[in-house]
């Protein structure tokens, strides 16, 4: 029997320290809800989880971008809707001035409203903006809408380009049109019809793009849900499992503590040799 070195006590201490570390890790997991609170717990899982978290945040931003794009389209379509109403009134006035049942004096009065509506259409074209950007002025209304999380021009961006469907130069071709004479009124009908066609085509383009953006958002939401679910399986704490592990560790730690107490008391029997 020896008292200088208590090997049984050393073994019990080592095992108890391991149980203490395990219990501490399980407490952290249960309190934080995060299974991988340290890279040492699961290095590969942490690497995968961080990529998924980055993707998830990017998907959130892509969804926000898409919602902003829908807002842009709604603003543009709203202005074009007002312009469509005004263009119908322009055509009505031109029809009124095209007949010989009105005099030139009547036409000059009709032309005042006509010119006022023309100026308002021009003002709307120049002033309609979204976050400071022109959106129905064909000279500068070309924008890339980032709706994906990558850098591919086809897969991750949509181009908003009103110039493809609308020519707002010279106020849609009616900039020099007036109704002061029968001939000018009759000639204006073709220009007004062309303008109405451009506005209608532009509204259709915006409507189709808006529907597409709605589909984009739905797809992003599904991708976001799938990414979050995958990351949760890797990163989040399984409360039931960790609770069971904690209870198991506590029981083992208590048993080891009893063994340590016994191992520490064993050398005391040597005192009987001196009695």
C-alpha cells in the first residue's frame, strides 16, 4: 500500500473532469439554442452552416430587392395609367376639333385644354421617379434589378428598360401638335393613336414584369425556407437529445464523484498499521 501516489484518485479526477466539460458544453447548447457554439465542436458542420447562413441572408436581401422592384413598377404603371386617361381626353378633343361643326374660335378654346394636357403628360414623363431615378423617361430609364444571389446577368438580374417599348421624345410625337385648325386637328389623330399605343404597350410590359417579379419572390421564399431548414438541422440544438445527454452526464459525474471520494479515503486505512 502506498500514500505518495493515489492512482485510483487520479483516474477518477480525469474522468470527472471529462464529465464536467461535457456537462458545460451541454449547458451552453441548451441555453443558447446553438449546437455549434465553438468551431471545435463540429468543424465541418460549422463551415457548411456558415455558407448556408450567408446564403440565407443573401436570399432575404434578394427578396427585398424584388419587393422594391415591384414598387418601382407600380409607380411607373400608376403614372402611365394617368397618362392613358389623359391621352383619351386628348383624342376626344382632337375629334371635337376635327369637324366643321365647330369654328376656328372654338378650336382655339379646345386647344387650350389640349395644350395643358400635353404639358402635363410631358411633366409626368420627366418627373416620375423612384428613389431619385427616372422610370418612364426613355433617355435614362434603364436599370438592372438584382433578384438573385449570384453575379450572372441572366440568372440573377432583370433589366428594366422602358426604351424598348416607349419613345417619349418630343412628348410621344405630339410635342408640336395643336388643334387650332381643322387640318391640324385631323392630322393629330394619328400621333395621338401612336402615343396611346405606346402607353398601352408599356403598361402591358410593366404588368407582365410585375407578375414575373411576384413569381421570383415566391421562388426566393421557397429557397429561403429550404436553406433555413437545412441550416437548422446542422446548427440548432436538439433540445430533447441534449437534455438526455445532460442527465446522463450528471449521473455519471455523481457516480465518479463517489468513486473519487472512495479513492481518496482508501490510503487512510494505512493508519491501522500504526495502531
